[in-house]
C-alpha cells in the first residue's frame, strides 16, 4: 500500500518526455517491471493524475516523510552517500540483467532522463520505525521551464554510474598479502596503492564497465602477475600474487533432506575465506555462490530463529560445480491467522479477502465479526498476495511471507459498512386492476443519490444495496400521472408495492364490454366472409414457448441461462433481434432456450435476457451452437462482435459495459482517451475477445475508480489482434462516460 508524498502542479515545468505525465506513468510501469525483483524502482515516486495539471506522487515505502532540504548540512552529506548508493543500484542492476551494450546504453539513457528533477526540493527521505532511510524523488522526468534552466541536478549532487571496488591480495599459499604495493591502471591514469593489514585496497567511485589492469613491478620495472577486471558492481576482487594461482569455477549448493528430496526456501549462513552472508535457497533448492577458487572451504550453517540447527561444510574441488547439502527438514506449510484492519488499525468485521498464491491459484476468505480468519496449509517462505474485495473489486494489495515462526499478520484495508446497513429493494408496480406494469421506469432517491431501473415482466424493479441510514423515496410516472412514496427498510430485503390509478368497478367493465360488442355487431356482421384465408404472423410477431424440450439432435442455437451460482433460471426469457425480426422464448426447467432458426453462423444478433429478481442483460453476439448467459443484480451490456478501432463508445446506462475491438495488428502501441466526468468509474483492458476475459489477460487498468478526462498510451500484444475494454460504473444509474480506442501507431 502506498502513501502520498505531495501533490504538485506540473503546468509550469517542462517534461523531458514528449507526452508529459502520461509518458511518466508509462515509464514508471516500465521501470517497475524492469526492477520488479530488485525493487530499485522505488526511488521513483509513482505519478497518479489528480485532475487538471495536478499529479499526486506516491511512495511504496512506509514511514515518516522528510524533505532533503530540511536536513542540516551534516545530515545532508550523510544522506548523499545513501542517495548515491540507491541511484547507482539502478545502473548496476541493468548491467547484471542486460548483456548487450546497445540495450544497456538505451536503459542507461532512460535512467538519465528519469532522474532529471526541477529542484532539490523534489528529493525526499522516508524513514521507517526502525530508523532505516530510503530515498524517493518526485517530479522526476521534468525540468524547469526557464530558458537556461539547470539540468543534471542529481548528477551534480552525487557521482553517477560508479562503484566502490575492493581488491583482496593473497599469495600462492592462500595467505593474506599485507603491505604489498599494487599498481592500478584505468581511465588513462595509474595509481600506486598499498594493501592494509587485511590485504585490501579500495578504489572509490570507479565508473561502471571500466576495465582495470592490476599488477606489480619487479626490480627492472617489468609488470608481474598482471590481471584485468571489468567493473560491474560493488564486488570484491582478488589479486593473486605469485605463479601458483588456483583456478576458479562456478559453485552452487543444492539443499536436500536425508531422503534426497529437494527442499526450497531453506535459510543458510554461508562462510568462506572472510566472506559471510545469510540467504535462502530458491524454489529449486539452489543457492548460487558464484566463482570460487579450488580448495576453498565453504561452511553452511542451517538457522532457525537465529539459532544453529546444523553445521555442514565442503571443499571446492576442481571440475565439481554443484554440492549437495543435507539439512534438517522443517515445516513448509502451516495454519496462519490474518486480522483485517482499517486505516485507524481497528478490525474490519466480515471483510472479504482475495488470496493469490505463487502457483497462480486464488482463494477467497470472509473474516469473522472480529475481522479475523485463518488459512490452513499456508506455504511458508513464499510471497502471497492479499487484496481486500470492495464492491466486487480487489484493492489494497499487500505481499505477505509467512514462516514457521511468523504465523500471524495484520492486513491493512479499508473499513466498509456491514450488510446490515443496507437493504435489497424490490418495488412492484401495479395498475388500477392490480396487474403488473412491465418496462416502467422507477426512480429511487436514497439520500443525495439517485437510481433508475425498469420493471421486468412481473412489474418488479430491483435495487441493490440501498442505504437504510438515509431516506428512501420511490417516484413513478405513468400516462402523465406521477406518484411519490417513502419506503422504510424491512431488513436485508425490502418489498414495496405501488398501485397506480383507481380500480374501475366490475359493473362498469361489463357495461362497457356490452356496448362495444353491440357496436361491433352493427358495423361488421354483414361483412363477415368465412371463406377468407387464415391470418398470418409477420416477422416481428412475439412468440412465447413455455414448454420447450430440446431435442437430442439439436438444430439451431441453444442458450442456457444461469445465476451467479450457476443454477438454472427456468423463469428466464430471451428476446432475440435479428434484422427486423424479433423472437421471444421462455426457458425450460433447465434454463435452456432453443432458437431453431438461428443456424447461420455468419450472422450477428442482439439478445435481451431477463428473469424476475435479476437485472436485464443486453448481449450482441455471433450465432454459435451453444451459449451460456449468467445473470446478476447488475445491468450489463456485452458486445462480442469486434468493433473497428477508432469507434467511440458512450454510456447507455448499464453498470458494466464490455466491448471488443479489432486492432488490425497483433502488437503495438495505441492511444486511449476516456472521460469519466463527475462520477468515478473504472476501466480495464484485456487481450482477446469478450468471451475470454479474465484477470490474467489484463493489459492495463485505471488505478481504482477515476474521474474526468484522461489520455493514455498503452502497449499491447494479442495473438488474434483483439482487445476488450470493460467499463465498471461507479454508480448504477447516474454515471456517464465515453471512451475511444485509437488504432495503433
């Protein structure tokens, strides 16, 4: 979870990138992906549009935010060293993961551009509770608008693309070489330095990728034992004195139990020569030590709670690269306990949480009244992603790693109202004869919010999650007459009936019917011709089949209508529109509806699917053999027919709208323009058609729900040249938006 550093106006500064803030956001995502393992991208604050020319800068670091400018002179000097270390890690990581010089240069240039800032006030320190300091810069990728504006502020503050190198001198008998003179030649200069009492020499701020030649001189000033080193990181290098140098070779450790089963995520302390560090084996149970001299003794110590469990050792043998270490098997899974808390560290009762494991599986859990829940068989020493589900969307992501020693965690989310604060409202509209009125607009005012729904075939309009703490008013207008009624909550479900008009007495109906029959008899009886052809039904006539049985050899297109629990809806109805024709059919007991005439798979049609108690769904589709429709309590418009890129889509009053676009190519970069106006909505882009959308196919999405006009440039890859855009309305009725997907550049 990120915290806000500052919100700035970028209208008075000049962007380094041509596209301005939109490009900054794209660059931030690029850096985050590039450095996702080493996390060096955190030195850049995340830019988030805040309306107009304002940008909110967030950091993933937690702790107290301190402006660099407010440090005293001594602390600033200390801080510069930390800043130098963090910024130079960016360049060193690029060297470690990119082999080609051409690609390295491109990424070096990217970092050079990103670390441009308009002022030293844009440098901040985030200090956590334990005192650890981390740097974060805002307004990165911008410079002052002035003609002679200062550039390279960070580059002038600290040395860039440099490393501090240690050389350890040893003699042929593997003894430390003390007070030995060694010459170092690099960057066109030569230095003569002497090893200290530990046999070491340090070179400070050496440019990365520099080649250093180290050697000694004999009495005739001829070079002895010359060795060359390419500087790629803050590594320690060994300078060997003498002619009995031992060969080096790559060394790996494989952690296993006594039955030779591979054990991942095992914590070991590694010691050799004067090197010591603690690390975990990876998912394959491997620890890479790098290049070691033959005959080097390596000590492996298994730790638990910093206590020694087992000591093992081996000696590096020439030609042997992997060494098997049998350790004590510890618990790799166990039961863990989570407490969901809000911004004020209070428990969130009945919170819903999504948990995503490393193998890609997702599970959902509901906290109890104390905001707590347990998970059995939780993998230890694995990064597990936790998100709180709010309004059906996963939010407030945290990555948690459990161990046998750490089995509890507080997951910080957001407090939400409990279900008891809301009611699901069913409003039934009847006419003067107490008959249901279908397709009539019902308006609900719930406090300051307004909602609109249309009645279904049973005259019922359904409104989900009405706030019982606020006044609920229903407004209905029919045939010029308007009726307003206040509604009181009756629990988690509220049912209310509104009757329109007055009931006419039955004797008036009988009298009116008799008069009509007499009048028709006088006018038409002489003209009756019993030999005329029977009346025909034209192509727009509605036909309802309530006893439909699907034959074993199906001819036509079959729909299956289910609810969110995949239970068949036998009371579902589908209205198919194909050209000028309209066909209506009722589902059978299995929720199945067969349209025998839909056999041409080249045709496209529109279906309006409805069922009592569920919100209508509008679907544009291509004729196929079978299709399953899932109805919920939120109105949805889905178009499975690919629209051409460049088509502008506008809100039609549906809570969720899903459209597929043909991008005419399998990869590229396209512009997305969208306007959410005053009510915040969410936009998600998937690769592939509408029928296949899922979380693992997300290309890009807005940062939660957003307002106002936005322009984004998005990279995509899709084997079928299709992308699908989904808009989720922040309000089920009043929300208004439009978006346009431009063709790839």
